[in-house]
């Protein structure tokens, strides 16, 4: 069993765009680092799926705190790492996200119900303050997290045996944490902690992956 460094953060992203990855890294480098802690960044450029890339990075890092994020997420809350440490003082919390749903719809599509959280969202047309329902202070438990950013304090394998594309890896991981008895939460934020330059989604494989999720997690209930 590998040793875990309790005073280390690892940022992990799968990327196929150097410009995005460099910009995201620029914001990571601007974060205030708590005294006595270290930070590393792992970028996977040749992943065949989000789950396989995340597992490879997870297994190669000894950091206790891992932040899995899209390469188009820019962290603008410079005290982000302090917030993560504070929330993870509760050992029952396994994962933190910026956006989530309190109850996942029967069709497993997060966009079909009211979400909680806060972020700045932008595309080629405009930047908007994407404010959803506000979580309770200091955080609120949810059933599923959006994969734009998921921070963890425990290593649980991503289901690359099941999800071999780029969708539903996040909802699946949310259920994997909850099935092991951990809470997943969205923190209360006075203002957004990040910008997500989300552009336009590619739904080519989305519904195939959704069927896998429903068969695995809903039909087994």
C-alpha cells in the first residue's frame, strides 16, 4: 500500500489543449498555499477516457487531497486550498464539488433538475455569473457532483471498467463515494470560486454512457 502525504495537494486534469491547460495552471500557481503544505499538478495528455486518466494520476500521487478538474476551469478564489482543508476536517466527507444535485432525477440527467452551487460560466459569447440554489452554510450534502471540479480526501478508483468515454464518470464517482458511506458536498460560497469556460458540450456518447450508469446504479437498487 502506498504511503499518503497528509500535507499535499495534487491537481489532476486530462487535457488535449495546451493553451487551456497552461491557463488553468496559471491560476493554480496563484493560489495561497497553507504553511507546511505542498502542491503538485499532473496533466494527462493521452488519456483514452476520463476515468483511465484520473486513475493513472491518482495512483501516481501520494497526495491526500486530490482535485480533479476540467482543463477549462480557472480557480479564482486564492484561499481555495484553505477551504478544502477546512471542509475535510469532517472525515465523513469524501468529496467536494462546485455544483451538485440534492437528488438525481430518474433519468440520471443532472441538467434536468435544480442544481446547487455557484460559478462563473463563459463561452465564446459571454461570461455570466452562474448562480444556482445556494447551499446551506458551511456546505450541503448532495447526491451527485458535476465533474468540472471534484476534490477528494480518499482514493476511490474511478470506474474505468464501465465508463470508457468522457461522460457520467462524475455521477458514477459520486455514487461510488456514497456507496462506501462517505458524504459528498457543495460548499457555501459568498462568490464563485472558479470560472468554467465550458463552451458547447459534445453529446455524441452521452446517452450510451447514461444507459451504463442507469443499469449499474439504478437497476441494482
